[in-house]
C-alpha cells in the first residue's frame, strides 16, 4: 500500500480510494463512482433516499442541502420538487461545488450552489422549509454553532434532518474510530461525537427532535444493507425460518445497544413555532 508522509486534500484522498481495486464496493457504497450522473441516479433510487423521503413527507418548498459534497442529495431533493440550494465549501470538480454544478448542467436539474461553511450561513433568517445534512454534522468545526445556523435559516415549523452521523459511546473511543476509517489517515478530516452532544446541539438551537434513529432502526443508517437483509442475517443466526416475522421494534431495541465507535445515527426535527412545539 502506498505510504503518505503528509495529509492530502479530500479530493486527492477520494481519488486515491477510487484507484484501489479492492475498494470498488466501498466506492460504490459511498457514491464516489463515475460517471457522477449514474451515481446520483442510483442514490435517488436507493433504499436510503426512499427512507429519507418518507421522513420528510409530502411538504415541498425551499431546501438547503448543507455540506452537499458531490451533490447527490441536492440532486435528489431537486428531483423530488424542492427548490434546492447546495452549500459546499470545497470547490473541487470531483467531490465539491464544481461537481454539483456539472451534475446540474448535465441533468438539467436546477440546483443553486453556494461555496460557504455551515457555521456561518449566508442566508436570511427563516428562509428555508427544509435543512438537510447527509454525513455532515460530525465534520462541523463548531457543532453548536452549526446547529444554531441551521435553525436560524429554517422557517418556523421547518424540517431539520441530519443523516448517517458517526456516534461514540465514550470520548476515548474516538481514536479507535479514526484508526479504522479508510480515508482519515490521508486527509485528517473525520470526527465523531457522543449521542448526547448531537442531541444537545440540535435542541439547544431551537429544533425539537421528533426522531433519533439508531443503527438498526432505519434503511438510512443501514445502507447499502436493508432492513430485510438485516432480518435475514438475524434469522440465520437464530435458526428462524421466517425472517419477515422479526419485528422492527426488536431491531430498534437491539440497535440502541450497539457500541461500536463511529456507528451511524440519524436525526429528524422541527423548528418551533413562536416558542412552542410545532405539533402542539
């Protein structure tokens, strides 16, 4: 394996990953494969995005996709009828704002692209009906400020969703997670927080959490596996003849007890209306 004496850019790290034949499955699972249009279409039709769409519901309006990366989630929001703005500070033509612009131009999907950081959003307060973050919060330089900005630009009653965030049980687990990450040693940009740190940052910003989904509670966190795949696996382990009879509540119960460093959680919430809960 190639040795790296210094950290490189995120773009270079992803390019390196794509050049490793043994990493082909991981590259596809992360939607880093080319052509980008095909990867974006595959994400749009994935079980992960279907689960996100179900959480968001039938509401449409103005959406902000924070930390948009290559733009696969911004593309999916736009295809679903949202007036979409993609916020991405990296200008990269492969994994950043340049890639999003190319994707929009090639597909004809309208996406406004803004090259800024999530901790200081260049938008008016109460501007968006939805703030969507995919694998973004754990990269925040200031998690509390990031969430305050997300809440500020949301309209009262607006939806906040942050998916596939890395969670730790103990602060000392962070190094084990970083050591296991395939790209952190190259570009040094990975991180993870305690579950209570995520929930405190979100709720303190004025967003009422309606769902906190653990690793086995949603297709969002399981992708590229599915809930059905997980039930088949468990049924085989327990010698059960009918995987479909394994209830979702049992997976949710077991998922809360997973302790692996960096496991995935997702968060759904709403901004309060005039200081009260939106569903009251």
